[in-house]
């Protein structure tokens, strides 16, 4: 895979932005929320969703405009997965967004890289095939969490949150046509359910990606690329 200078520069910029969101912005936001009387777990949960949107979602949406191959984005995602896993291993958590009871932020980064890469491969070079499931995970699921956190002040499941996710994911699915809309609707429901140790950072992108793969091979007329 040939890598251009632009791709290298953009990757460095994305990495700096991701680290800024994780280490500076969300830490600052935690302080703001603490000053306003937010409980620790509430502030942490909000910060996790901020990272979902500003690091995961924003960067994923920009990938198709700057890259020819998924190699550097994949490496970028793995670096962030390792970066967020090390504090769990050492016991030195980034307390403003990490918790001891799960490593969901690590699976988020890992799935970001894997789905983006597989989508590009399966579709023959269309980044949106992998970006769309990532947007369901990064933005759709984040909207769900923000609504739940605002309503209940704790991590819980709520159909109000899933309705908010659907309000984003179904229109976003139009990017890849009927199959994308269908995938967005289905994962907006799937997100509501727990599957043991498998968190929704795995189920949401995996299931939506599988739907797109099935459509690609068995019902290609359901796929229509709507974004140039």
C-alpha cells in the first residue's frame, strides 16, 4: 500500500487531536462538571461520550476525504487502543473518563480500526462501508448515552436513548442507501440489550457491518452511495 505525505501529516494531526480530546479537553470538562455539582460517575460517562463523538466520530467521518488506504487509520486506532489499555494494566486510570469495571474505550478504538479496514476491503475501496458502522457506534451510541445520562444520572438502558440513537442513525444510513438505513434502525434496537461481556462497542459496529456485507453480496441494489 502506497502512503502519501498528506496521509502521514493528517494522521499526525488526528493523533494530536485524539490525545487532546482524551487528555486535555475531557479533563477540563470534568472539572467544569464537578464545579456544577455533577457526581463523578455522571461526569465520567459524559466524557466518554464526548470522546466517542469528537475523537471517534469526527475523525472517522473525515477519513474518506484524506486517505487512499486504511493502513494508517488502522495503526492510529491500535495505538489509541493500547494507549487506553495501559492505564488499566498499570492501575493508573485516567479517572476523568475511565472506570475500573470495564475497558469499553479500548474495544471502541480496536473496533474502530478493524471495521474501517474490513469495510474498505470488502467494498473494494469504499471507506464509507466501514465509516457508517463506526458512526453508529461513535455518534449514535453516544447520543443514546447522553440522553440516558441526562434522564437517569447513571449507566442504564432506556428506550428514550434508543429513540435518540435512531433519530441519528437512520438518516445517517442514507449514505449507503436502504441497506444503511436498515442497519441504522436495527442497531438502534440492538443497542438496548446486554450480551454478557460483549459491549455495544462490539455489537453495534459488528451487526451493522454484517448487514452491509450481506447486502453487498446478496442484495447490492439496496446499497446506494450518496456522499461524494
